[in-house]
C-alpha cells in the first residue's frame, strides 16, 4: 500500500510517499527504511521507486521523499545543498518516529549517488539511524570532481566555472550551471535519469558538493551496520569513492562491487543487486514485529 504524505523541514513542506506492507496488522509495528533520491532527481524516479517497492515487498515500511527544491517539495528549484539535504533526511527520520506503524529505533536510511553520500553522512552524525545502505555514493567531493573531469581540458573548464561562480557569489549574484557540466553522464545511460530531474543548478550547489566529505564521518556509523554498493566500472561516480568510504569505515561494514552495470544499480530490476540487498537486510537489519 502506498500513501502520499507531507512533513516539515526547516519551515518547508516536503512531499513523500509511504510504502506499507499490505499484510501489516492494525496493532503491529515494523522497521522502516528512508529512501533518498539522486542528484536533482525526485521520489518518483526509477531508482527511488524501485528501492521502496523492493523494501515493501520484503516486508519493511519505506519512505521515499522529494528533497527541498525537488519534485513536489517546497524550496528554491534546483537548490540541492548537501547539508540542507542532511537536515531533510533527519526531518524524515523524525516524521517516521511519530508513526504508529514504525518501530522508532529501527529506522534505516538508503540513498543512490548524491543521496548515498547524504545517507552516509546522516548515519555518521545521527545515532538514531539504525543502519545505512549507500548505492553508488561518494565520500570526498573534491576528489570525485577531479576524477569526473579527468582530462586536463575538462578540469580546466570545471575549475574556471568554479572561479566564475565564486566571483559571482562575492558580488551577491548567483550563476546557473548545467547538470552535465557538474556531473558528466555518457549519453548511453542518460535515459536512466528520472523524468522531471533538474537540468540546471545554482553554483552554490557545486560548492556544497565540492566541500562535502562523508569520509570524515563514516567511521562514526559503527557499531551500526553499513552496506556500500557500487558498479565495478562506474562512468558517473568513480568506483574508488565507495572503496575510500569503506577504507574509512569501521565494522560491521561491507562493500560489494557489481560487473555488467554502470552507476544505475537498480535499473532493469537487477536481480543480483536485489538479492544482495535482501541477504544483507536479513542479516544486519532483520524484520522485527512489535505490537502497539
């Protein structure tokens, strides 16, 4: 069962969809999983929807929502500032903790790409998160950008854009930047972008991503469990970003790399990824049943 909901974050109203297993009894509580969409995407995108539907099928309550400035949520369009998304996720957690159907100390978070970086950061700084799954994420924004714009001419173009953006900010102005000038995506997989994804962003978004370092807090997730998933050859977010996160993490943490898939791990109902998620959840975040 799906139910459209709203909750507040920094005086903004955010839009979400709650997935509740159909067999849930009126007097029963279950663990929940917050699903974070990718860069400038929305809750109805293929990855967020596929993840929430999978978790619901496995028996969990799931909440997918639009970050501020995205989808049906309030906020300046395309302003996807990392630390603001961290606050949005904590607000989603607080909302779930009020629901009768949810075991309040059994709420996990998962995210994809940009959302994966946010998921790791939130889990690192908020001990109320019970478990974390990051798919195609990153832990060091500056290193990520350097690898994404690897050719000398591409890096020069990117750094010149940052210099111009910083200059505009100093003058009290903002500058819009194309999605693919921030995060290049090869044409062959652009069809995986969610309908309604933002194609331009204010420069402040670039600066926030450059300075965002989930590597600094991923070690604080322990002793809570962490699962890192990444394409073995990822042409969007460098695979080394999840390897670096794993190197900074503490046990219990697992890293799984997948061949024959590029960045969009849940595209095409990838059965190997689905099986990995189901197996890890049964071991580290098993279904529990409590009566209200």
